[in-house]
C-alpha cells in the first residue's frame, strides 16, 4: 500500500500545480528534486512573484530510514525504522483579500507495522469574509460526511486547538480540520481512511480556486497591504514556534528549504499594534477565536 499512497500523492501534487498555474497565469512552478541522506527524498515545487500567488509551495516527500531518537521520544515509539510520505501545501496570495491556505496529508509507518494517517487543511484570511468562511467550512463538512471514519466536529475542534497561539491568545486563522494518528488494525478500515485522505486532497483545488476567483481582482490600499504583512507575521510565529510538522521535519533531518517553504516572502511586526475600533481589521480579530461555529453562521 505504500507504493499506492506515494503514487497517488505525486499525482495529487501534479494536479494541484496544474490547477494553480491555470489561475496564476504569468508564472509557473519550478521543481527541485532532492535526496535525504538517511533515505528517500522528494519533489519540491515552488512558485513566486505571480499575478495571483506571491509565493506558493506544493511539496511531495517520501523519506525512510532509522527513526531519530528525538522522534522516538516525542511519539513514544520503540527503536525502529520508519517510512513517511505526504504532501504539504502553503499558498501566500498577492491580494490581501485572498486568504492564505495550508494543507498537509501524510502517511507514517514504522517497521513493526504500526501506521497512521494525519493532516488537515486550514484557512488564514488577512480579512475574514463571512461568506467565504462559511463556504470553506461547509465544503470540509461535506467531505467529512462522505466518510464514516471522519468527523467534522471532532476534526474542527482539533484544528481550533492546534492552530491557536497562546502567546497571543489568538487563532492563526479561521481553522479548518486537523487530525492525527488515524489508524485501524483492520485492512478494510485502513482503506476507508485512505479514501478519506484522497477525498480531502482532491477537494483542495476546487475549494481554493473558488476563494481565489471571488477575491483576486478586488482593489486594495497600501494600508490593507500593510495589514496583510502583519497577519503574515502571525503566520510565521506559529510555524516557527508551535508547528509540530516543522519540528518533525527538522528532527528527521528533512530538507530545510522544503520545510521552511511555508514562510511568506514578506512579513512584518509592529510593536503593540492595535487596529482602529470598528475597522475591518478590528472586525477580523473578533473571528480569530476558538470554536467559532461557521456552519451555523450562514
């Protein structure tokens, strides 16, 4: 099944890159093939300075070898070899009305047969647009509802908890779904989990293309661009301070350039910045809280 999973992940990478290039018409993804010294490697694809996407990465990796001690300890695993494959996507748009999106789907296995799937998708708008947020969460719920091993409410709660920055008392964005260690001892159940992962991966492109199409041509001011850079700063804080995927990649001697592709091309930090009361920026902050019910918000 490892061969099938990695093959499908590479196919998904191809489809997503082609789809994003169609809407980002003036620049294409470049590909960087790399090998991991301990075993395996990957295909990193990056796009920059586009008319829609200012910086984006759609990365595939398939790594294996002796499980590093730090990983054994953090995951409470016995000494073993490991195999891990997955896709990681982060898109930073040019227009501040278009949201940042992130998706990661992955498979992990150790030599005694223990395995699990993990991943998720979340949205980080610079400006929260209610109709877009409702659309995003309804699409995710529809995908989860198609599979009896997935639970939107549970996965949304996990995303709300995971993408929360306690040092800011603020969510990174409007969440999405997040899950880890999805597994079963029964092969039929493993296949069901895999079909859910595929459904989520295949859902990425139509969901994000819709959000791009709604907002890519909206005019924006310099002040709104400055706000975009501030929100990107929050994104950087989370990824470098709290993100477990970043830590896992670095702890397993992953490729640093690929791991840190999630960082935006430009970001800013302003000391003790507080938006004007009743402004669009202030309103956005009111949505960046845990457990906001977007399904019922319609």
